[in-house]
């Protein structure tokens, strides 16, 4: 550990030696006079402000200026920041795929503004509009270095609209300062704007980004200078109450002979304690409007990860859930509100009574978060009430790196009154160093986590190291993870324990001259997994190579927005448990523990031109699979009647023939989807999922009406059928829920 600490310190010092190009600078003019953000720009304010232009192209080439430039205007008064833009193009055939809020950046003509209000190059607010005046907002964490750094669930009150003209479109935004977080008295933020032009398909940005980083990477931004320092306007308090009612029935419960009628009342409160620190409260939270998970065909041996969709947990999720890696995460918020049915051994929903979250910045370099949630007892499963607490902190060091600390606690209330199988407490503490040099030449993460369990288990630790060196022409990565058998993180996501995993990776990038291919990449990585042997498993000796694999990949981006990928993957492994990859065989048919297998799979993928109304994604695969054969195809196909209607079908088909006593299996997962955006405030979506591996047909339909800013009415219908045979449906459960929320600013 001493050697690792020394290495991290040296890497941080080296990172500060890589200087950025001189950043662009923009000045926000303080104005007096009303600005109506209607997309017309007819206020006198705009006539006296010098616009900023000279955007650079990011795609299909990052070495030229934008073919069609953008003019950005910035102003402010005591209450609001005003942003406006004139977005020029080759004609007036501006496109958007729908009128729904929080649209995809790659889904039409739009522009996005990024505000680094603490000048920390790590966290930012993002606001965007498209050519039809539809809005989106998000927060950015982790420096915006990967797509998981975007939190599109963040929402606040602000206004904006757009107007289309011949050869350009105009947008105006008004963002209240009390919707943002910043240090009082500051006169400098960081700023960027990036835009998609669908007609000529180019992506451009104000502060130039090299194409090896994603478009919102916060290492590349301009300085935003205010004419006069900003003042914090005082405490900002918002109340978001809700009312709900519904009817449901579980047809598989023999004791339930009629419909159950339910009702609920509760809500959230958001209180800005300071300009940088926010307090969130929730009482009797209700997540009935959250869209159902997209089902998967599970052919792997371990638990499947499903992302968090509940808004209270998604906001500031990076501060709590950004620790560790996908192989060992000490805190996974979906564990809250879920418990184990002791009779069926299946996860069931558990009522959350309420919670509190304190998060934000104490100063420009220190960020903290505290989350506390209380769940109800489950008498039917003989489980007590549990309290979940998470404390997290980040201290920025050097230019863009930081040190993080986390403590997770799951505590049972009155455990002596219940006889269920559970621990009275479970805790995890950990520390991390996250490396990021000024222009992301070096990035990395180095962690150590320790589980503190009721039974004081040995080897209750987890460690990982990740280091990446990135240049325009290539990038090199190294990752390893060491997870002890006793690392029992009950509020985390740890699919495998008692392992040491190591994976070096290299990727080479090429930028051909021409009008068809923008770039292509060739990558190779190797994977080695050793069994530590501390779990007393006798199948594999201590620290024996358990799995090895390699992958060769080819990725190509075309100038028309389509993409092609191909990969050859090899894996050699030993099973530690009996396993049925199909999950549809009789109970006595399985691959035995201790058996050795080699898997070789060839995959391809093609994404069509995203601008076309007819779109599709095709992903075929073929290869050897656990001594047998696997072939299949997955993807999506659809058509858009822009901007109002989109019809699509997700599909996944696998044919598995493992030989021996295994019956050949044809696994289908088909998901038709129908979306209608009647207006910018009224939406309807319907999602059907047929999964013959799970023998389930799910129907989910949702109406959303945004009747006031940040206030909604939801009507959600859910239906599940047992489908042992495709032509035999038997209803399992059914529910209809109505919910209304209203945002009140005090």
C-alpha cells in the first residue's frame, strides 16, 4: 500500500505538468431590462452584446472549423443568467425526433450549454434546447469523461424557447441563479456550448475538443467572466407534494380474491442551505411513475445489473454511487426498498418511509454528501425495519484529481423481535484516489474498501486499480481488482468474490481522409482471473488461474452518423457451481461444477443513420458456447413520424444447443414500443416485453401531462402474464395508478 500511495502522489504531480492550450474567454454583460426567453431576441439587450462564434468541428473531423457557425450571446441580471444562440445551417429542414423533454443530444438539431459554476473542472450544470424549443437539463460529474457522468434526472425551474428561420434557428434561455450552485462573490465560471447540425451532420463546439474525448469533457472549456461578482440570493425552498391512487390485484396470491384499492400522499422538499449545499427531504416516496426495467436474456452465471431509475436516488448519484467499479461497488441504491421473500427466495419491494439527503460543496475544492433512508418492517417475511445511511466526501487535489471517502451502514431496528435470516448491521468503509490530468492524458482510479460485518469475517476487503494513458492515435489501459471472500457489501453490488482479476487493454485510432469514414479503431484486451481460495472451495487450488480470455475488436464511425463494430471474444473457464446457461432445462440437467469450457464468440453490430425516419440496429453473433453452439441476433428497428410518433421493436433471439442431455433452447425477448408526443407537455408511451426465458409478458403504458413547470400528472398501467407456452397466457398481476406532483417555490 505504501508503494501504491507513492505512485499515486507522483502521478498527480506529473499530471500538473501537462498544460492546456490557452482557453477561450467570454464575458457575461450585466443588463437592466426585461428579457423574455421566447426565441425571438427582439429585446434591446441583445443589440448591445457582442456575440461569440468561431465554433470548431468535433465530428466528423476535429481539425477544421465548423461549416455552419453558431453565435452565442450571454447576459445576466440579479435574478437570471440569459443565454441565446443563432444556429446557422444549409437550409431550413430542421429535425427533432420527438417533442419529449430530456431528448437525446444525437436526436436532432439542438444546442447544449455547460456551466462549471465552481471552476473545478469536475462538476457542472447542463442546459439545452432544440430547434422546436424542447428543453433538457442535467448535471455532470466526474469531469464528464464518460457517459455515466450525466444525470438527466436532475430537474429545476427554468425557461426557454426556439424559433426556426430560413438558414438558421434561434434559441433563448433564462436560468434563475437560485436554480444553480456557486460560491458567493465569484466572478468566474467555466463555459462551453456544443451543437448538432442534422442537415449537414456535423457536431461542433465553442471550446475545441479533440475527438478522443467525449463532447462534454470538462477538461476543455472556456472561461466565463462576469462584469460584476455574483451574489447568493438567499435560501431557495421548493416543495413537491404528490397525491396518488390506484387499483391492483395479484392473481397468483390465492388469498387475494378481489382488487385492492390504494392511495398515497407524500412529497419531497428541496432546501438550499447555502449557495453550494442542498438539503433534500422525502416523506413516503412513491415511484409508481418510473418506467419498468428493460428485460434481458440472462446467459451469464452472475447477478444482472439494472440501473437506478428512481429520481430521489439518481440526483447526486455520482457522489454516493461512483465508488469502486462494476465488479465491486460498495453502494448500490437499488438495494434500498428491496428485501428477500424468505418463502420464495425472490426479491420483493419494501416500503420506504422517508429519507434525507444533504449534498453539495462547502467550498470550491470540498464536496460532501449524507444520505439516510428508513424502510418499513415486513412482518410477512419476518424482517425488521432497516435504516440505510451513506456518508461520502470528495477533496479535490492538484488540478482535476480528487480523493474520496465513503461509509455505508445498514442497521436493523429491534432485531430481537424477528426471527428472519439477516444481519443486525452491515457496514463498508472505503477510500479512493481518482486521477485526472488537465487534458486527460492520464486518468485513473485506485481504491480500498473494507467491510465491517457482524461476524468479523476474514478477507473482508476490496481493492481495484485503473490507469489509462490517452492520446489522439492510441490509448492504453490497465485494470485489476482484488475482492476478498469476506467482502460482504449488502448495500453494494459485488457479483463475485474471492478473486483477483487483471486486464490490460490497448486501442489504436485512425482518421482517414475522405467523405465516408470519420474514424476507426482497433482494440485488443486480455483478461486473467485467479481464484484466491479463501472460500474453502476444493475445485480449484489456492491462487489458481480460474478464467482467461481475450478480445479483438474493430469499431468504425461513418460521417453519416452510422456505426459498425465487430469483435472476436475467447474465454477459457472452470465452473465452480452447477450451471444451466439456458435456465429452461429440467432441474437435473446442468453443467457440473469443476467442468472446463472454452467459449469463442464472433459479434457484429451496425447502427443505421440516426437522421433517417426509418432506423435500425443489427447485432448478430455466432460461436461455440459451453461445449455446444450459440447463434443469435439482437437489436432494434423502428420508424418515426417526426416529431409526434415513434414505433419500434427491440428484439433478442438466441439459439443454444449444448448437446448431451440438454434440450436445444430458442430464447426470445421481444419488446414493441409505441411513443406519442402530442405536444411539448403531453406524452404517451407503451412498452410490451415478451420473455420466454422468464415465461413472462409485461405490458407497461404511461401518460404524462406536464401541466405546470416541473409539475406532472401520470397515469400508469402495468400488466404481467405467465407464458409457459406462447399461445397460453395466464394473468399474474395487474395495476392502474394515477399520480399528480406539483412544484412549489417558496
